[in-house]
C-alpha cells in the first residue's frame, strides 16, 4: 500500500503514521492498515483515490475499503 500511496502523491507530509501488520509466516500483510492523515482533507483525498479500487502493483483481486477509525488523531490513538 505504501508504494501505491507514494506513486499517487500521498507522501509523508500528508500522513504521520502508517501501521501495516505483517504475517511473518506467509511474508504477507494481514490485509488491513491504519493511516493517520495530518488533516481531514488528506484523508478525504485518500478515500477518493483508493476506496473501491484494487492495488495495481500486486496480483490480488481484493478491493480496498477505506473507512474512518472510531478514534481520530495520532495523540488520541497513542493514548489508548
């Protein structure tokens, strides 16, 4: 997902946290990630770009679903 984000223009100034859990047995990700965008507009643009689409760099047929987290903000998430 990170390579797809960077190629679409979602570089580090637009987000400050990305968590992509990995399964070290299969050497694949677990199929979900958490991204904290610096502002609501960045999150909106990301959803417009990626929701309902497939990643082009991988042979998967899975379709991305973008949804907001219950807890918003880096500080609030670290506090949990």
